[in-house]
C-alpha cells in the first residue's frame, strides 16, 4: 500500500471537516469586515484630500483676485519717480520722461 493515499479516510475526519468549514467562515467574515473598514478609511482619506485641495484652489483664486485689484499708490511728492527692480542690481524707472 502506498503511503499518503487518499482512498482511505480516518473516522475522525468528518468532525475536522465541519470545524474547518466553521473556521473558514470565521476567517472570511473577518477578512470582509477588515476590508470594509479599510474601504471606509480610504474613502474618508480621499474626501479629506479633495476638501483640502478645493480650499487651496479657493485661496489661490482669492490671492490672484487680490493681486489684480491692488493699485499702486501715487507718490505724494511730484518730484519722485517710480523705479522697479528687474533682477539683481538692475532697476527700471518709469514716469521720468513725462515730466515737463
């Protein structure tokens, strides 16, 4: 007779078969519950990321609007001219050629 043949079953195997079925059912339910909890967690994470990105876009829009609406103040002294730094040590003056 060959060792490990499956044609012969021990009398206690049906009891283990039912126990294995119950264990498999418990493991399946536990895996489904853990999967459901992880799905809810990741869905909440996506919602939080969407809210934060929409708030960031709203603030960027407000900043751009505020930047467009800001007007340069007119100098109080008529002899002053406006100059802007264009990089490094380079400056460009505006309005000096309009003076009479």
